[in-house]
C-alpha cells in the first residue's frame, strides 16, 4: 500500500471516528429519551433513523469526501451498509437485553460497538469506495 493510500485511510479513519461518535451520541440521546415511552427495541429503531442522517452526511462530506460516486449512488450504498449494521445492532441488542438481561444502556453500547466495525469496513470498501488511479505503462 502506498504512503498516499495509508494517509488517506488514516484521514478517513479519524473522520469516521468523529462522525461515528456524533451519530452514536445522536442515536443514544434519541434511544434514551424514547425508551421511556416505547419498548427499548423501538427506541433503538428511532435512534437509528435519526442518527442515519447524521452519519450519512458526515461520512459523505468528511470521512469519505474523495469518493467518486454520485450522491444517489452513495446514499443507496450507505443505506444498505447502515441497514446491515443496524440489523447486527438490533439482533445483538436483543440478545444482550432480553436474553442476557443486560441493562438497556449496556446492551445498546455493546451492540453499537459491534455494528461500528462492520459499518466502517462496508463504508470504506464499498459504500464510499474510491477508484484506484489508472496506472499507465512507463
């Protein structure tokens, strides 16, 4: 891997963490407020829906700003990526909360950590992928 590629990955990784923290905080605030009026699983969905937009725009503008996809392409791909991450999150949340009797906040934190890794990998290598420059023969 070239130095430029490593710098780009480090840059996108740092922004990914910052945007991810903002989205996770948004998700957690909505989850925390909503779980007092709906089931924790429904509160988790509400948090995801709001945080999705924080995450998409932050990643599109900051984490993966050099992606070469149109807005529509990256939105569709990110939606698939985010939904896959949320499916993992929701399943793991239910297992921890209902199956293992963890407190809702602890189950949410563990599920979010798992989904974060999955979402970064899918975002970096598919949803906001970059094309490698065309190498011309010398």
